[in-house]
C-alpha cells in the first residue's frame, strides 16, 4: 500500500512532463497543422447540428420577433446619441446633423442586411464568427470573433462607467466622479474606482445566467420607458423649438458636405449594437421570419428616433450655441426647463442598463460558439441544462468587464474601441458576396476575390482622398466612379445564387451585390476616420490573438477536427495541405461522434 501511495505521489510530475512533451511535439508540427486548419470551413448544416451539440444542452427557444426588436432597439439606444449629437452639430455638421444620422443609418442598414441573410441561413449563436468561419475558414472567423469580443468587453466597461456619471446627474450631483473612490497609490487614469459600475455588471451577469427570456422581458420594460423618454425629448424640442434655428446663423450645412459626411462617421457609432440580435438565433422560435423583422426593424426604428432627436436639439438651440457636453440638458435649460437635467440623466441611465444588458447577452454567445469550435477551452461552450444559458461564458466575461470598469477611465477605454467592430462588419459584407457568388452559385472564386480586392482598394483610395485635401480634386471622382463601375461590371458578368438556389422560406438581400458593396465601401470609409491609437491597439491585439491561435487554437482544433474523427482519415487523409474544406474530413462524411471530443 505504501508503494502504491508513493506511486500516486509521483504521478502528477510525470503527467506534467508527458503533457509538456506532447505539447512541444504539437508545436513542432505547427506549420503542417496551419496548412490544414487556417482555411478549413464547416458547412452550415454542421454548424447548426454537429457544432451545437458540443454545448451539452440546447439554448431554449423562447424569443419572438418583438423580443428581437426590443433587444435591437435596447442595444442601440444607449448614451451615444446624447454624447455625439451636440459636438457633431456644433463642430461638424451644423443643423444638418439630421442628414448625418440619415447617412449613418443607411450604412447601418446595409450592414444589418448582410447579417440578416447569414443569420437566417445559419441560425446559431456565433454571429459573425460563424458566418465568416463557414465562408472564409477557421482563422478569419477566429480573428473576427476575437476582435468583436474585445470590442464588446471594452465598450461594455465604458458603458458601465458612464452609468455612474449619469446616475450622479440624476441625483443632482455635478461632479461625475462623486460616487467613485480615488486611490492615491494607483496610476492616473486608473485611480478612480467605480464600484457602482461593478455592481451593475454583477447584477446583469446574474440576470443573464438565470434566463434569456426573463432578461428579454426586463429589456422590453426598460426599452419601452426609454422610447417614451425619447418621445418626450422629441415632442418638447419640436413644440418649443424654433425652425429659424435650422437655417441660422449660417445655413443648414455651415461646414459643407464634408462636414456632414465627417459627422456621419462619428454618429455611426450610436448604431452599433444591432449585431447582438443575430447572436440570439438559437433562442428564437421562428428564425426565418423573426430575424429579418428583429434586425432590420430595430435599425429602422432607431434611425427614426435618432433623426428626430437631432432635429429637436437643433430647433431648441442654434448650432453654434450647443453645449459640447450635456447638450440636451443645457438645451432645455435655454428654453427655461432647468428641471429636465435630472430627467435626461434618469432616461440616459435607463438606456445604459438596457444597452448593457443586450451587449452582455451578445458577448457571452460569441464566446460560447468560439468554445464549441475549440478555439478557446471547451469549458466556455457549456450551456446550463436548466437555464439554457451559456453560464460559464457569461460569468467569465462579466468578470473581465467588471475588472476593466472598476479601474479604467472612460476616456481611455473609448479611445480603444470601434475599429474592431467596423472591421468585422466589413468582413461580413465581403463574406456575403463570396458566399452568394462563389459558393452558392458555383462560380470560380478567383473572380469574386479579384472583385472584392478591387472594391476594397477603390474604397481605400476614396477614403484617403477625402481625408487629404491635396488629393481631393481628382481622387474623389476617380475612386468614386471606380467603385460604381467595378460593382456594375461584376453584377453584369457573374451569376448570383438567386431564388432558384434556396428554399422558399429563406430571405435574401435584394439587388445584390450593391447593398453588400456599399456596406464594404462605407465601413472602409468610416475606418479611415479613426484615430492613430485605434490602429495601434488593433495591431497589438492582432499580434496577441494570432500568437494565441498559433500556441493553442490551431492545435486544439486539429485534435478535435482532424485526429479524433471516428471512422475517417481526417482532413489530411487525402494527402497534402487542403486549402478549402467544407467539412471536417475530406471524404465528405459528417462524423456524428465528433461531438464527443473534448
């Protein structure tokens, strides 16, 4: 017995040595595994069935179309309109900020259409990660998923900290740091501890772990009150405002068309949040009908509300007298309604909670599906059998979000977000064109890839011409005509997978490839307006997630998809590196036992 006991004590270090030896052996095979996994894809059917079973339990299908509209509206109606409308009207667009919101809304609508078609064909919780993985392969899907996850966590931390500031306003506190605790020993920018933001994050995390339907009902209640609050601002501003303020002192667009477009690039970020609706696809009773209504309907509703909000502000105050901070509160004070400062603070606080709730729903489902793909530990993929929610992913991301919100100043967080979300929207639009023309219509992928490259290049040329005045005279018309001509020629020459290639119940984006091409163009244009710090952050984060993929992701997915397929030879069974694989094994089988792989 003593000998057996001693052996038991020796086992852990022996196991560790074996594990390290196996891991270093796997690292030595990284180039071969990369060739097989980077561009490996799954079919939509496998994504829907085989992959979903890896969570152990299904998410509960309880949501309807009106739940989705409320989630989309709640996710977008945050503090963005309060933060951006005033500064854009005063310094960029003038009273034409209304037009800026229209342009931004059209851009958001094009992107939402791309999401809608994919979400109907692949109604899983992975959102953009799943759409890109079945189209461009494992690494592109992972790259998009990792970026959008970081954007979610950072933006949610920023929203949680802004909750504290607006809560102070609601209770009459002028100092936004009144409810924060300053710690002298910490670096400036990280020394104001925000415990209300942490408490809000914890409460919402617990709510999301309990039930998606209950969280949706809570969001519906908050969203209804928030829309009523928006309605109050709109009606009061239009009724007590003056139409003369729309044309005085320097006309509707005092900064010209360039100011209107630049303003649209800024206010566009008030629309980010509709993509969270697509991550609810596994929890919807009738995805093919509910998803188009939920995604597109919420974008249209929010666009109308934002435009009317901008109109009411510019009618209350001449654009050159709009305050850069607390614009709506100061505007109401100018018409004699000083008490509305507290009302605006209360309404913004409610909007923050609803927006944060929806965003936290979305981020957990992204991580859950990335875990199913084994690109992160499979622990994150588990769905609780009783609640039908991805509890592990929800708790982990809630912890990360609360940690950032506790220490990091709002200005630091805000400077680090946006580019990842826009880049993912750009990739989804590219994927829709490739999926339609190269995969479904069985055209040669080379021509579609050439079109996408030329379209992106012309869009970059137009964006650079817009930002650099010395190129503007010849660059704008040249590259603008190129974008239109390239798209028109591609449409004329290439057959598109149309209604004959799909089931009668599936919805598709009309007038392809124009909506997706315009989405590509507008997302490139908006990315060109971002600050240098955003690109630096993007570069650092890209290096980190690529390193993680090389050290963990590619080996984990290789073990799950290539080596442990029962009854198959693996992707590499046919010999050589396969650049595009539409199923985990090259012989076309869909191994049912693969779902048991850890």
